[in-house]
C-alpha cells in the first residue's frame, strides 16, 4: 500500500470539510425556512454524504 503523503492528507481533509459544511448548510436552510425533515432534505443529505 502506498504511503500517505501530504497531498493525500490535504485531499482527504478537504473532502471531509466539504461534506460537513454541506450537511451543516442543509440543516441551516431547513432551520431558516422552518421546513420539516422530509424526503427532499434526506435526498440533499444523501448527496452531501456521497
């Protein structure tokens, strides 16, 4: 297995930060719009995790 270099580490950290900020943004938009947690929000969270 290849060694984990600094560029691999940066890519992994960047992907995790992007995923977590997308999830936080989805929950923020649900809160601002006073929307329920329904099928569309589950789809949005699925896209963020994927």
